[in-house]
């Protein structure tokens, strides 16, 4: 048994941070960005990363620099932030509702090429009515439901053409169709993922075909989730792909089988603050406020509790997880049995890093990230919070 | 069946907010503060609210105004914020570790009467060594484990006296003992809660007695959690109580049985953005980014999913919950069966309020609260984020 000790340069940098802290391993992040962009290039599609994972300017700039064509956002606040950073081609991928049209209009009036989405006649009517009132031609994509997990119109539903006509005849730009096969998160074999990727592709292409056959325009066919983007064998008929969490990956993605733990670029730096030796527990200062309450691995093949324990240099300590969490306390323990050597293995003051279940949720707990790069200055990258 | 419509003044104010938004019902909050303070006064103890629930200056000021004697914090950032607001008597209720002593020293040097805690000889030694080096007499309380749920020294452990002696003989001020019976969250009958309150009280008093019998000082005996504070029948030997979530209450507390839904003071304002009529779903713009991933009611007697649906005036819509959540999408559905009238019952654009499982976790998702008070101006109250 060795006590956890670290003397690499990155580890020394981390020694200076207050804990808990969110840490981005920049070389891993750049590898992930490169991996996805290369794959999209090989598949012959544009790539529009979903920036809801990082909500961070420096991360988005790295995605754009690698070849991303526009971005996807989950809030209009993200759209405003990244437009201010110079990104103009932005898809707001949550169904538009009347009360948010003034904010969308304001962005377009400032020069942002904002696209919005809808999956209902009622919402489409609200968009065209508002557009007519303010003299704005909104670009609208229709959301397609290819896997039954959330929003969207099924590819074979009559409503698809109704919505298309309301938009097109009402003076909006019918820009295309988009779908997100979020149920891919429930799969964990290459075969099932490839099948879901094909289902997502085929459904979205069918919707586009039906619109075009009805004489309606549909230039864009946009699909994507991290698992399906990495599992798709071909993307015939698709013009662009969206994915978000790939930029950091996380334990949920690891369990799905689309990354290794060596590719996980986000972790939470934490300090051991105590023990319950009889129970084999070390108590750390990363509780759920730091890790988030996301227990996305709880129904997967490997339940990591609130996260996988790593040494401060980022190497995994096999078999040790955060098995419990209160607001500012995490319970670190060995999977399966109590470690009688927990106190000497992880003495008070030991710095550790915890890989999260879900990078989007864990990132959201922090105002900023500490970016660690052995080849560049370490910096603090701020992160959007709220709406 | 009536469509959800609202015309009260508070509802009109809420119409102007962008969604999702965190809303505090100020009269309910003031009622909760009064209820707890009155109870503590009747039990003859000081009350030191835990401000980790709100992390909000206006809420803390209301607690102080009602009679609170000092506050409890979960991070040193909270301590600094609320000290700047004028609160001097602050207990940092997470085990102190060497790397955080400089920040604690800085607060004390600025005049903050900061108390810190420990549950180990190693940490106690670090505190006294640091205090000696910098000429600072830290006030330290010993954390007691009265229910086995997390940190602390058991009342009958030999280590209690060891830690007491290290602190007292090392020049620190041994200020007392404190405990938190967090396992009260797993109970839901008045009898079990009262028994846990007595276990918490008796254990902490025993620890104090052992210290005093060994010739060590122990002026403070501090106990508390919201359920045990409200269930205790007497607090003999206790000098102060701590509790946090009572200020807002939440669905977890409702299931435990210490409040009614009419006492829940925090909710999330949301807008219906779409439907999946076949499934009986309305889609709202409060996903887990707004509600948090906390599923604290999932193992309780009533599982509310991600929250209880209310009309915009705050009245409960019985039987409707957020049954699912993605990052910016919530799935609203009827418990038990699909509602065939979901589209007409909750049309697109409908404003609703969602009561959260866990107020501490949901509040943390927002940079600020919208405080709604029919007798005063509505305001935005900012909330601390991060460490």
C-alpha cells in the first residue's frame, strides 16, 4: 500500500487551489474535441457542438477552432454570451414559447443568426404572429421525436406538415428538422448504439423527406447525441450533428461505452477532512453541492455512487468511489467492503480528484473551472450560471 | 375541468419574470422563521440557523431579526459574505482541515467570531500548531456523532477526550460540542422523530459531560436538524439548536411530516413549452438545471418525481408532478395514469410553480431568488454560488 503522494507540475498547481474546485484537464479536452470533429469530418457532416455542457467561452472557442460550424445552446442566456464572444450561428434547442420571443428577437436584431425550434402548431402560430408584428423573419426548425424520450413530432405524424405549413406560409424561414435521441443514454452495447444512431438518422431524414415531398423547404437535417454521434456508421441525408458532453465525457458515458476513464476531462478537486475508520470511510469536502445530485450511473452496469476517486494527478484509484454525499461532505469508501486501512491510505489533508457521473450537472455547481495544461498557463475559466 | 388562470397581484408580478425562476413566498418564509424561533424560545435554547439553505443576505437578516443568535455556515465563503453583512457569531460546521486555516484566520483577524469544528486528533493538532504559529486562539467545537450518519466522534469514544486535551492544552478555546442527527431525514413518524431528537440530545449532552468530568471546558452543547428541532420534547443540557431547511421547507420535509405543503416557501416558476398528448405529458422549461437532480422523495412515502405542480398563485394541483427531467426540459404528468386532457389543462404558455424535493439543492441552481410579498415590493435577492 502506498500513500497518495503527487509531485508532478500539474499536481503542484492543484495544491494551491481551494477545494472543492472544478478542474479541466485541457489536453484531454482537446483530445475529445479533436476526436469528435475528426469523426464528423469523416462522416461528411457539419458539427454543431452543444455548449450546455461547459457554458464556458474558452471551451467553446476551442470547439470552434477545431472546426465546429455554429453552436447549440440550451438557454437564451448562453446564446447572448456566446454571440458576444463572436459566434453568430446559434441554434436554441428548446421549444420556443411566446414569452421568449422578445429575447430571441433582440438577439437577431443585434446580428445573431439565431435559429429556434418548435414542435406544435400553437407555438408555430405564435412565432409567425410575433414575426409579422415585428417584421422579423425567424428561422425555425421543426423538432422531431425519433425515440419517444421527450419532445418533438414523430416523423410519420400528420402534425409535421401542419407545423411546416404554418411556418412556411406564415412567413418564417423553415430551416430544417432536428432531433436528439436522448434514449441512447440508456444503452451500453455498440450494436444497440449503432441501431439507435440509425433510428435517429432515418427518422429525421424521413421527416425531411415528407416536408420536401409536400413542397416545403428543409435544407437542414440535424441529429445528435454524444453516444449516437460516436456510434453512427453512416449519416446519409444528414447535414449536421450536435453533441455536447463529449467535450468532457463522464462516468455515464464511460458506462455507455463511448469513452475510457482516461478521456474524462472534468474532475472535482477535493480534500480529505476526516474519517470514520470503523466503517472504512474517508470524509471529503466534495459533497453533492460540488458533485451535483446526479446519480446517472445508479442504473448502469457500474454504479460509481457520486464519483470515481482519482489521485491528484488524475489517475484512477480502482475500487474507491464517493458512496454518499451530503451538502458539503462526501463519503469516500471502497466498493464491496470496508477498507481497514482507510485512514493511512487517505490521511487528512490528502488531495484527490473525483470523476463525476454527469459533467453537465457537476460543472453547473461551479462558477468557474480551473484549466490545467502542462504546456500552458493554468487559468480560471468562468462558467455561465442561471438563465 | 378548468384551465389554469391567475389574476392575483402576485401572479401578475410573476407574469413578468423570465422562466425558469426561483420564487420565495415571503409571508410563508416569515411564518417558518417565526415558527422555529418561537419553538426554540419555548424550549429555552438559543437558535443558530444554518444558512446553507438560502445563502441569501435578506433571508439571513430575517432570521436574525426574528431572534437568531448567530448563524451556521457550510463554507467559508458564506462566513465571509454574512460577516460582511454584519453577522459576527458564525459557526463553520464542516470539519476544519489545515489548508483552510489561513482563510479562517483571515476572518478572525477581521473581527469575525468564527468557530470551527474538528473530530480528530490529527486535525486538532493542525489547528493548535497553526494557532501557535500565528498567535491566534481559535475557538474549536468538537463534532459528535450521535446517529452514525456522517462525521463526528461517538459520545462514548476515548478519542473525544484525546481531542479535547489536544485543543485545550494546545492553547485553543475548547468552545463546546456539536452534533447533527442527519438520519432524521429517513424517518416519518412523530414517535421516531421524537426518539431521534432525544438520541441527538442525549448523545451530545453525554459528550459534554465526559469532557467536563475530565476537567475540560464545554460551555456550548449544540444540536440540530430541522426534523429533530421540531420534534424535540425537551432539550435539557442543550444550549443551542441549529437547523436550516425549515426556512423554506420542501417536499422531503413534507414527507417526513414536519410541515404542510402550504408552508413550502420556495418554488420554481416555469412555462409550459409543449406536449406529448398521447403520453399525457406537458413539457415545461424547468428541467433538472432548475430543479436540481435531487430525488430526495424517491424513497419516501410519496415520490414527487422532480416536484409538485402548483398554479402560479402557489396552490397545489393535486396529482400532477414533474415525473422526469432533462437539463432544460421537465416532463409534467399525472400520477398513476396519463391525463387525456393534458393539452387543454396546461396549454402552451401556461405559467406554473413547482415545489422542490430539496430546497437547498434547488436554490443552488439559481443566482438569485424573486421574493414575492403582497405587502411589500417584489425584489430580486441574490444567492451565493461556489466556494
